[in-house]
């Protein structure tokens, strides 16, 4: 009995340890921020990289674009997944298998000289035995005169018959010139009536479309001005703003070097930079712009760093997802006319 209780106690402690570990991992996943880094550069060619790390770079995911897309996943110092290396291994494996198949096919085709001599000797012995036994091999050839002579008249008859059929079809298919002229005149006379019908149909369709658009505008106007819609839109706006705050960038570093022979382009660059300064100043970082007149060249580098908090994103996203009023509002917007 004591041993049984001891086993139950140990198993209970193990289960509690597993549950505590799972709960700790869940809390870490939800509350520890995910750090991201987005970078792009253009000099000789375009390159971009997106990096997401978690828990002091314990888990790192990289998406790299440089003359192709590559995905890397690392846990601590170990590479779990590398798309480029996996593709290279598959290509090497396919090349090895193809080389093995070629070698096997070459071995099958090539036979030793001794085997070829043996096969020739066996064939000669077989022919000699057959001649001794009275079997004679003859190549029967068809006499060219008989079959061809029999086939020629039949083919001629077929050709003459087909020619007659063609002539009769042509005669039957010909339409007199007078009837053709009458048909053309009738078509010309009927043309104004057809054009009038098409115009009437087009005008009626246009008025129908205008009525549909007017009804649709009235419907959306009533829907947006109804009671509760303004409050619903306000709540949606609040949740979206909180989600964006939880994943907004914390630093922006940018560098732009431009050279152009047109002084107007250089002036526009500095004008756009001046317009963007109020927004850039709100984010920590360093932005440098150097535009000058000269030979055409364009070099830029941009790095955006930030962090994503999963808990507020999950909470506000769930609030939007499970909002019944929002679901009804979306259904009304997607109504079938």
C-alpha cells in the first residue's frame, strides 16, 4: 500500500511539474514581447530582410530576399530550418540519382567482347543445325504486280466517285446572284431597326443601373446614420488603435543618397523630406538625406525596429472578433441585393 501511494505521489508531482512548465511557457508566449526588425537597401541590387526574435533571441525567424526568397528558423545556436540549404540538398540528391541512373544505363548498353563473340557463335551453330535438319529460312517478298494491280482500279473508282460528289455538292451549294442581292438589301433595310432596339435596351439598362446605385447609396446612408452605428464605429476605432499601439515601431534609421542631372528633382526630394519631418521626429532614430546634382544614381537604406506585445493584440482582436453587433453590421454591409 505504501509503494502504491508513493507511485501516486511521484506521478502527481510529475504531472504538476508538466502543468507548471506549460503554464510558464504560455505566460512567456503571451507577455514576453516579440522584437522585429525590417530592413531594405538598394545599391547594386535590391535586398530586404524581416527578422522576428523572441526571449533574448532564443528563437529567431528570418525572411531574406536577395535574388530569391529564403526562410531561416533558429533555436538558440541550432538552425532548425533553412529553405536555401534544403533546396540545395534536394538538387544535389537529384543530380546524384541522375548520375547513378546514367551509369547503370551505360553498363547495360556496354557488353564485354567475349559475350558478343559467344552470341555470334551460338547464332551460327543454330543456323547450321537448322539447315542439317532440313529447315530452310526464306524471306518471302511480296510480288509487286499483283496487289497493286488489283488496288489501282478500286482507288480510281473511289476517286472518280468522290469527284462527282464534290461537283454535285458545289452545284447544290451555289446561291444565285439575284437572291444574294435581295438578302443584302433586306439586311441593310433591317439595320436601322436593329440599331434603334439596341439603343433602347442600352438606355433602359443605364437607367436601371442609376436606380440601383441610388438605392445602394440610400441604403448605406440609412445604415450608417442608424442608432448604435456611431458607437460601434467608435469602439472598433479604439480597439484598432490599441492593436496598432501594441505593435508600433520604436526606431527608424534611414539613409538616402540621390544624384540627378535635373535640379528640379533634387529640390523635390528636399521638399518631401521637409514635409515628412513632423512624422519622422516622433519616432526615435536617425534619417539622413543627401541629394545633389550630377550623374544619375540612387542609393537608400532603411531599418525599422519595434516590438509586438501579443497580450493586448490578442485581447483587442478577440473583442472585435466576438462582437455580435460588429458581425451583424458586416452582414448588413455584405447583404445580397
